């Protein structure tokens, strides 16, 4: 694909259309892209976090970090913290992350 095609933006428009008819295909492609491109993954996750679409616990999970570790990184980078859960799924994600961390700590001891 040429650089000109990417600059024009039509591939993104087509990807959005394709999402409607073949969501699994697009989901697999995006997952591969996010797995391969750490900078893109971090950018998308931080953007979703700042837009309050995901919690700190969910962001940490998506980035493969413990929520406390991600919290420290956010503080270092000056990214504002949104503390507390906005809704029940977010609260459950935080509880699940804490339980997983406690199991890991207990198994490692």
C-alpha cells in the first residue's frame, strides 16, 4: 500500500465499513496490530482511560501491568488519575485485578 493511500484516509474508512459486515476479521486484525505495536497500544489505552471509557484497572490489564504500577507510571508522566469506579463493570474489574494480584503474591510467597 502506498504512503499516499494511507494519508488519504480511505483505508480507515473502509475498515470502519468492514467492521459492520465482518467484525471478527477487523477485531483479529486490530488485535494483531495492538500486539505488535506497543506504542499504539499504550496510546489507545491511555486515550480511552483519559476519556473515562475504561478504568485504571482495565487499562493496567490491557497493558499487562498491575494497577499500582500503572498508577505510578501515570503519576511520573503527569497523567491525571481517575480514582474510584464510574460503574459496576469498572468496579468489578478493579476487584478482579486485586484478587488476581493477591493470588499471584500468595503463590509466589
